[in-house]
């Protein structure tokens, strides 16, 4: 009986060492195990130690244990897209020193504490989109000095930590669309001014003075702002859109004068074409680009006393 089973299985075993997986090579000829949608909740036994690419998308992993991947001494890529991983365990020691690509999109991550990825200091690409990430720390990405692509779109990020980009001197592509970001900290890009691909659309940007650093940055680096539609990308600085102050949306604020030239322009909600809003205790006023500090109060259209209209709306002075 056992002999019969062995005979029956042996031709299969020579092709696929592990049931549910198949081995091949990636485009750069790295040995790869593809275990897509095979129902695994941990790494199955029997995978060659020389494997460099491990694909487990659409499986049932509920945790990510760095050390369980250590047997693959030359591991290059781990794909855990669409699993059920709720957290990553911070580790300061470099457990996976060769890992370059980590895919954790479509999992259940909620927060990423300091040193979340210090276990893999050679990462060049990190995919964390479509999770429930609400909070990041200044040191979440500590140790990732080679990271070029950081994918954080479709999460619930509200605050960009001031120092978040500091550990990332090699960053080239930053995906942050579809989050809940209102404000960018001043000097956020100070460690690496030039980031060639920035995706910051679909966030509720609050366009007041607190965003003036970002406004300036956007003006200086317009061509680095992109949107994407599947694999197609295009440069679009106007993709960064103001969600507030609320009067931008409210036609009645201006006593029905929303058709006025400058009001209409503001109502496009594009920061790039928008003037900064500056508020003091009593009123908020749009400030034109060539208006220097101290001369707040001028608007493009001097024929209307817009200051009064704005003064009448205390909602606009919240920031
Ligand atoms: C992995 O295998 C699945 C089918 O099992 C296939 O659809 C997918 O394209 C493969 N992935 C790669 C990166 O080749
Ligand atoms: C990041 O560091 C700055 C400066 O030390 C600090 O003010 C801020 O609260 C920190 N932010 C987070 C989210 O930890
Ligand atoms: C404001 O007025 C414009 C032009 O009449 C109209 O298209 C737009 O929908 C109005 N916006 C709101 C929020 O009512």
C-alpha cells in the first residue's frame, strides 16, 4: 500500500517539492517558490534553503516571524500580500540582512512602532498599502538606509511623524494616497529634498498657514507629484487638493458671491493654484503669492471688501 502511494506521488514530487507551491525563477533568475493561495498559515516544510524569492500571496498567515525566514540564507523577496498579519514585531538586530523586497499589502496592520523593519536593513522596496495603519512613529523606518520605494497608500494615516523620512536617505518613491492626512510637518523633506516620485492625492489637506511649508515645497518640486491609474502614472501637481477650510466649499459664505473670480479660483481647491490662508484671532484672509508676511489682508481682487466677508465666518479661523 505505501509503496503504491509513493509510486503515485513520486512523479509529482520531482516537479513540485511542496504541495500547493511551484518552483521557478524570477526575471533575474533567482530561485523562486510560488505558493499563491495555497492555504498556508506558516512556511511549509520542504522548501529549498537556497530559495531567494518566497511568494505567499492570498494565504492565511496571521503573524510574521522574521526568524522563520532565516533558514533561507540568501532570501531576496518575501510576498505576504493579502494575508491576515496584524502586526510586525520590532527587532533591532538584522535578522534578514539580505531581504530586499517585502510585500505586506492587504493585511491587518494597525500601527507600526519604532524599528518595525530594522530586522531587514537591506530593504529597497516595502509595500504596506491597503492595511488599517493609523499611526506611525518617527522611528518606524529606522535602519532602512537603502529603501527606495515605500508604499503606504489606502491606510488611515492621520499624522505624518516629523522625522519619519530621516532614516530614508535613498527614498525615491513615496506612495501616500488615500489616507487621512491634513498637515505636513514643516521641513518634512529636509533630509532629502528631492524625492522624484510623490503620490499625495486623496488626502483631506487643510489649506491654512500650517500648510505653508508644503505649499512652498509643492511649488518648488511640481514635477515630482504624480497620480496613477493602475500601472499608468502621470505628473499632476494639482492632485493635491484642499479639503478645508470649510468656507472653500460653501457658496453662502460669501453672500452668494461664489462666482467672484478669486473665490472661484479658490474653489478649485488646488493648492498649487491656491493662495495660502493666513489667520489671526479675528479673521482669515487669502494671501497672494507675492504678498509678503505682514501684508496679510490683500486679496487679488481689491474691488471687493473680502476681509469683511471672511471676518464674518469664525469657522475659518480654527487653525
Ligand atoms: C504565482 O502563481 C500563480 C498561480 O498559482 C500565478 O497566477 C502568479 O502569476 C504567479 N506569480 C508570479 C510572480 O509568477
Ligand atoms: C517626533 O519627534 C519630534 C521631535 O523630537 C517630536 O516633537 C514628535 O512628537 C515626535 N512625533 C512622534 C509621532 O513621535
Ligand atoms: C457653488 O456654486 C457653483 C456655481 O454655481 C456650483 O457649481 C457648486 O456646486 C456650488 N457648490 C456648493 C458646495 O454648493
